[in-house]
C-alpha cells in the first residue's frame, strides 16, 4: 500500500506516528493509499523547521521572494494536468473542474507576486517640528493552515502564497482524505528555490490540529471547513493568543425572480448545485423561487438534472463525479429521505444511482426537492452533496427575509432582469458575497473571500488585501534627528504637534 508522507524541512518525512488513515478512490470505492496521522512530535518537528527558517526568510528581500513566487507559479502552471489527475483520483471531481480549481488557486499566487506594492507603507513628513512619521508591515512568524477536502489545491493556495510572500513560514495541515496535492505543491516550492523549512506539510486529524492550535511558536492559524469546527478553531486558537481566521459552513441561496430568463437561470442553478457533486462551500443548495417562477424553474432544473452525465472524474464525458467517501454518500442519502418524510416533494431522486463499471463508487445522482420549508432538515443542514432544495416565496422581500433568517452568510445570488430588484437584494441581504445573475460569486484573488454570521469567525477575510493584513502586523515609527547644537525642548506635558 502506497504511503503519502509528510513534508518537513524541505524533504519527505514518514514521522513517528503509527496511526494511519485510508485514502480512497471515490469512483471505484477502493483504497489507493494510506496517509500517516501526525503525532504531537511530528507537528513540533514541522513547527521547529518553520521557526528556524523564519529567521532568514523574514529578512529576505522582496525581490528574492517575488523571484521564488514567479518560479512556483510557472511550475504549478506547467503541472496543472498532474494536479487535476491527483485531485480527481482522491476527491472524485471531474478533470475539468479540478483544472479550474488549480487555476483559481494560481490567481492567488499571481496576486502574491505583487507583494512589493502590497507591502508599501505610508510616510508623513514634518508632522511636528523636525519630526517625521511612517509605517510599515512585518511578518508574524510561523503561520498554519488547516484546510478541507473539497478543494485540496485551491483552498491551501488561498493561504500560503500570501503568507510566504509577506515573509512568514508555513505549516499546512491538509485534509487526510485527499492529501497528495499538498505534497506535490511542496515539491514544486522546493524546485522553485524556496528555502527548506519555509513550507511544510503535516497530515493528520484532531491530534495534529490541536497541536498546531496549542503550539507556542505558531503565530496565526487559517482554517476553512464546517461551522462547528471553525468555531472550535477560533475559540481554542485565540485562547492561546493566536491570530485566527476561521471560515465555516454555508447555506447558499439563489433567488429566482419571475422576470428571470428561465433557461439561463436553470443552466446556472444546475451547474452551481451539482458541480463538484455539490461539495463546494459556495454551492447553491437552496433556490428561492418567487411567485410564478417556481413551477417553471422546478421543471427546467429537473430536466437538466436528469440529463447530467454522472461518472468517474477521469472520464471525459462525465459532468459530475462521486462524493468523497461512502460515509458522505450515506449521509446525503439519509437527508434526502428525511426531506421526503417531512413533506417535501422529490422532483428528481438521485438515490440508488449506479454507474456501470463503477458499482462500488460513492455516487449520488443530482437531486431536486420541491416544496421545502425552512424548518426541514434538508434545508437547515449543510448537505454538501448534489441536492437542490426549492423554497417558494411570494415576493423578493420575503425571499430576502428567508436568506437573512438563515444562520449562515457565505454567498448568495439572484436571477432577475430587474435592476431595482437586484439593487434591493444586494443592499438588503446579510451575506458576505453576492452574485447578480452569477450563481457562485467567488471574488477574484485581488479581492478578499469570506462570509458573515456563522460562516466566518475572526475579523479578516482570506486572500486579497485582508489576507495581506492578516499575515502581517504594522509598525508606526515617529522619528526626529535634531541638530546636535540645538537645545533640548523636552517637557513633562503630553506631547502635541507644534
């Protein structure tokens, strides 16, 4: 059985833990590798390597950092196909989706290549007699990233390029379910010329997570995952004096107005709900159909759901692959059944889907559930599968109220031809990322990504300007260079500008 190693201090490391976790191929249901689950000692070795590397990397020139970042960008771009195949084999998503994931991660690398401009400080001349004032930002130290299974390349790339560009060192704890993309990234960092110890990868479970949260030499932690774990990460990390950004779960809605072009809206709803088998934190899992749009959108979405080609991610004809594990499949199937038992109507039932030649794969077909109410489990739970619930509303104001009553505030969208309705929506919803006729409003890398309410714990969103702010801290310097022959003008009163 192939073993996927840690990456510590610039080389692959097995570690001293005897605990391992299986890595499955979701399309076949077969185990393809095992990954070690780091011990506290393994985490300490990674943090120690990062701490030692920080002494020199934090003092490196901006031009040196940019040179490494550009080299890393070129290497990743040349290996997109390899990343996509690794992701497809371990996560299950189709190759085109996996390639798109890597490309969106590369956009953050490209953003980080502009770090000389992003770290420019401010300067004020002669704020008082002979006194100048200026500010600049410095790195924090060792930073850690704890990332989910659904984007094994992109989400880590939301974190470590910016952190490293700012002069920090990094310890990544990727999901143990699909860990290989992070190891490939580590190899490419080394090939790009990044000094040993600046980027490290430790695989593991809660033991590794807690070791990072408790380690005195870890200055900051970035996390993306479910809301209960995000809250835990934030509470434990901040209690230990760390800077923490913890992005949690979501229940993303898309309002469909009566004036929306149904064919356009249904195309995008199907892609947003069923792409990557619904395993996206920005997936649309609830369509709020307003008035006369309801019957039309359910009919159109159902037809397109039934036409979706489900199969192994490596198959060029597949539009949607399996979910990550058998346990995930069983949970999704259970929630579909619960929705039906609680009174919802199954317009399209994806349970029991069998893909010829892949009968043991973890497949769930696209599912459309109509007449869902906000009290049903299929609505209140973050399903994280290919399930679209349709909630009916009488007006755009009622639809906005439904969204605002939900505890999550990650992303939301509206399909409409009305500028007035769109503007009322964008100003009225209490959500961090908004799409107007765009179902998955993930911002470009030079903006920051993050939600509101139970979708974010901490005050800084990820990547973009807020990412640079998160991974640095400011110094403000007040300086005076008096003439030696000048008399002292110090006094005991509080200093003021004169």
